[in-house]
């Protein structure tokens, strides 16, 4: 199947990777307030014969602070992990990322966007995206004559 190339989608993926590298190697800048930088949750994507399944690791984020958007071409997960400003002066060290996040993925196969399901349990967001019928493999019975 041919997919139309979108250079901006590729740039978004590249930006996510560069942000992750900088966050891993340089961490938070001294004096920077937690929650002022975007971060990227880790994601696993798998494909079954009938579905695409996306699992995003976003512990500490409330369900109401997460948005999932599916188009025929892409999936976008965005949200925010809010920093506990009530106790901010009591922290000795802050290593977990806070603030807004966004991840976007190219889907690459026709899907049934109106039948997407999402659940959130134990800090894992699971999104099940059913493939369109024409993509689902069908077994063909061979008759003998």
C-alpha cells in the first residue's frame, strides 16, 4: 500500500527523538522549574491481523488530562503531568518529567477511526485501533473438483 509522504510528520518524530536524547543526557537545567519543558512518554506499538495496539507509559497523569485523537492517517496522544506546586519548596530532587507531552504516529494502514477504544489502568494507556475490513486478511477456501 502506498502512503503519501508528509515531511512534517517525519519532523515531529525526529523532534521527539531529539528531545528524548537531550532529556536523558542533560536532564533538567539548574534552577529550571519542573513542568516547564515538554517530555515524551515511552510507547509500544504492535499489530495483530485485525488491530493496531498502542500502549503508552504515562504514570502520574490523570485520565482527564489525556487526549487521544485518531485520523485516517495518524494517532496523536497529548496531555500533561502536573507538578505538585503545593510542596515544591520541599523537594530535594526532581527527576521525573512534568509538564505537557505529545506523541504522534503515522498509522500507515486504513483504520476504522470511529471504533477506536482506549483504556487507562496502572499508568498505562492502551489504545486499540481496528483495521478497516479491506485490510483484514480473509481465509479463502479452496474447493476440489
